[in-house]
C-alpha cells in the first residue's frame, strides 16, 4: 500500500533565499553527495542532526522544510493543479438545479 512520502523543500527554499548548494554545504560542513540526496528526496531515513542544521541555517521550522505528499499528489504538483482547475470548472458549470450546463 502506498501511503505517500515526505518531500523536502530544500531546493525551493534555497532558491527563495538566494543560497547556493555549495555555500550551504561549505558553511554547515555537509558532504555535497549527501546533501544532493536530500535535495532529490532520495533519503529514506532522515538524519535529525541534518534536519536541525538546515532549519537553523535557513531560519525555518521543520514544517516549512518537510511536507507530506499523499499518494495522489506524488506524481506531479502540475497534475494536481490541473485536477483542481477541472473541479472548479465543473462546479462553476453546474446550474442551480444541480445539472451541468
């Protein structure tokens, strides 16, 4: 059974803050290969020390760094947005009597 996964928003946060991967790895003494695994969501067991370092350095809470992605959302955020748009379109095309039109 697929229960979803955890997504680390490292890439998005680094881009928002204008921080390079090289800079954060150097300043936190993190091997770049390990850091890249975290950036790709390629880690199955998180190192709590690494998570704490990232939160401290980036000035964020754990919930801003780690996001739960249910199974239906894992494939693509773009697909999810398209699905939401279709739902909105359907709801706006429904008449008061409940029939589409």
